[in-house]
């Protein structure tokens, strides 16, 4: 019985949602931390560190709980020059898809979906804001951290169940991560495109680049 229980707990459909749930819990708690910050704290540095902890710590914990072995290896090969065309296609697909989804949402509701992000709301009144701080906190760090979790760990866990299953689960988890049901369709679409890019290039670094450029554009 204990052996069967361990086998069940080692399956990605059981363990992977727990990883995402832990990230979601830490994200919600981090909002409370930002509310209680001192006025002289560097908000951009604080947000960057919080995101690193929120995304990386659960993955490290998850990795050791599973005996330092994921279901399948992570796709960590270098990006080849010929693959940058796929990065361009993925970027254009996310941009055009986002515009179309927002357009249909507007035609149906008469209002455009808005962003709900307590990280952004925490810096609305920040003084002496530099573009570099904004790019690091809201473009670079999210791209690296989110792709490390979703296209890194989660794709490695669901890969054994097939590409379609991996794409669907990654899109769902990626969509619900952002706490924004008004833009859920946007995040579902972006998550599916990024997962497709991962399987096309076999490199998580290519997905990080595409995600970074998309965030920068937005």
C-alpha cells in the first residue's frame, strides 16, 4: 500500500498542480509583504527578489521532494541561429492573438480587459523611477522565472503524457497564475504559443527570449 501511495504521489498530474498552488499562495502572500514595506525600500529591487523567491523556491523544494529527479529532462539546449525565425513567429502570434482577443472582448462587453497586478499597483506612486528598474522588475525577471516554472519544470513533468497534454496543462496553469479572469483567454493563448515554441526549438532559453520581448512590447 505504501509503495502504491508513493507511486501515485510521484505522478505529475498529482504533484505538478501542487507546485503551481504553492506558487499562487506565495504570490498572494507577497502582496501583503509589499503593503507593509517601508517608504525608503527600493520597490523594484524588492519586487524582483520576491519574484525570484516565489518562483524558484517552490521548484527547488519540489525537485528535492521528488528525489532530485523530474519525469523527463528539461529542455535546456542552446538556441540555434536558425531557430530565431520561430521566436519571431511566436512573438507575432502572441501580439496578434492578444489584439484579436481584446478586440472580441471589447465588442462583446464594450470594455477592454484591464490588468490586475499588485506588483504594478505597488509602484504607481514610486518616485525617481528609471526605465532599467522597470524592465528588470516587470519584463526580465517575470520572463525568466515564469518560463523556468512552466516551460521548464511543468513541461518536463507532463512531457511523458504527450505534447498535447503538456500544452493544455501549461496553458491552463499559466492562465490561472495571473489572477486575472478578464484576461484569462489572453494568458491561455500566450501559454499555448510559448509551449509550442518550446517543443519546436527544444530550448527553454528560446521561450525566455520570446517572453521577454513580448513583455517588453506590452
